[in-house]
């Protein structure tokens, strides 16, 4: 679904990404975790084709892909109502979502049906970010890219949304690439984690093997984790 090989990116005279390599297979999940300034935003722009690498290659399967952008305010049309924003990805398709499905998801994401007739500026940041996640999910993608997609959510809502996406991953064999500073979300949602520090991947781990971390920076991140309360389902 996503393969990055020997990727470098330079701005002016400084490399902000250095020899990035990753291979995300179908039906798997990977989180790229790093603090502000680590190079996450630059990598996201390269993956989405907004910018071009200095060196290296990116291959991405664009079939049935949905993206939730970090800048959720600028990823929606301010002149559209919320229902129009949700319907926009379907304008060139022969299918759409059912009202029943939409109502179920609104409840899951703690969004009122009354918001559908409002405009983006009338919603809080957390509400609008949930709308963007909802829009991505409604298209039933096979590949979901989440770029700091939970940054505006409070802890309770974040846990609820992550729980739903985790169940969706099982039901739809969803492939997930998460870019985040939040290791709690990364360990809750993804099977594999790569730690990005000053433009370099310094460690790669399985989520269930965090105790095997060797890098001191990674160990500090792990020690700071406060686990999200994720409800496991038997479905």
C-alpha cells in the first residue's frame, strides 16, 4: 500500500528527512511517531504529493484511499454545510451513504444531527475534526492515512473514535498509516511503530514488544504513556 525507499528531503542547506525507509503492507497498520519538528509534516506532504523528495522514492496505492489532514480547518470548504462536506467525496461516484449509517456514526462520534445544516466556522475544532474523520470513513476506504487526526479531541472522545476505527480495521481489513506525536494513540491503534527523531527513524518496534526498545529517546516516550481506555469487542 505504501513503500518509501531511501527518502531524503532538504530545505535550503539542511536535510529535514534522512534516509527514510518503510514498507506498509495491505491489511496492516503503522504509526510514525515524533515530536514537533521531527519531520512528520514534511513526510506527510511528500507522501500526498504536495512536495517532492530531494532523493529517494515513494510508491503509494491510491486505490480507495482516504486522508484526514492535520489542518482540518483548511481541508473543508468553508462555504459548504456539514452535510455537503460529508457528501462531497461521493459527487463523482455512483454510490453514497445511507442516512441510517450516517446517524449511527454521528452518535458514535458524539455529534448532533443538528450540526449537519451548520457551516464549518460554527463548529468547534474538535467537532470539525470529527467531521473530517467521519467523511474519510464514510467512503469505506481500503487505505486510511491519519495525519495528526486526533489532535483537537479531548481524551474521552479520542478514545471513542480510536475504538471505532480499530473495530473498522478488523471489519473491513483496513490498512492504516498514522502520523502522530501521540504515542498513546499509536500504541492503541497500530501494530507497528517507527520513531522519528530529527528527521531520522531511530527505532522500529512491534506495539506488543515496546519493552524491547533500545534507544533512550524511545524509552522516555514509552515511560510517558498513559494508556487510552480502548474497548475490545468480540466481533
